């Protein structure tokens, strides 16, 4: 019976991890949803702005401390830094994250989304003709 609460906290931490990953994917590619739903930018643009803000400000997304808290409650060790630094940059940039790398990531978010919205706008413009 003693392992049940720890397992629940671990599942909750893993759920936060998946939510975090889904949010990052939405920030990067959520503009594509505007091809299907005209209201999608109302959700996506604030999310993308938040992602850019977090990267440029050097802050940590609030989901990271939540995941760490849940992992600690599960008897696991949390991690220092942010989600991107811990999970993604460890694969891409093994030496760690710097302010410059965060600026590059913010630029990628802005560039990808500018390209997606330009494509959506052109496609909609053509369909109106």
C-alpha cells in the first residue's frame, strides 16, 4: 500500500511532462490549425507569445516546478533548469543552454510561426477569389 501514492504522483508528473511537450508542439506548429479553424489563432498566438517570452526572458515555465514537485512527492529526484534544457537540449546541445541558445529557440518559434501564418493567409486569400 505504501507505493500507491508515489505511483500516483509519478503518473501525475509524467502527465505534466506530456502536457509540457504537447504545449511546445502547439507553440511551434499550432498555427497550422488555422487552416481548419478560423478561431485557432485566438488560442495559438497567445501560446506562441508565451513561449517566446519564456525563452527570451530566461524564465522557467511554471509546468517545470510543478513536475519537479510531483516527482519529489513520488520519491524521485527533480531536475534543475527548465523543461527544454533538461529534456530537449540534452539531446541537441549536450553542454547546456545559454541565453544565446534561448534567443535562437525564440527565433525559431517566431520564424516557424511567421511562415505558417503567411502560408495560411495566402491559402485563404486564394480561396476567396
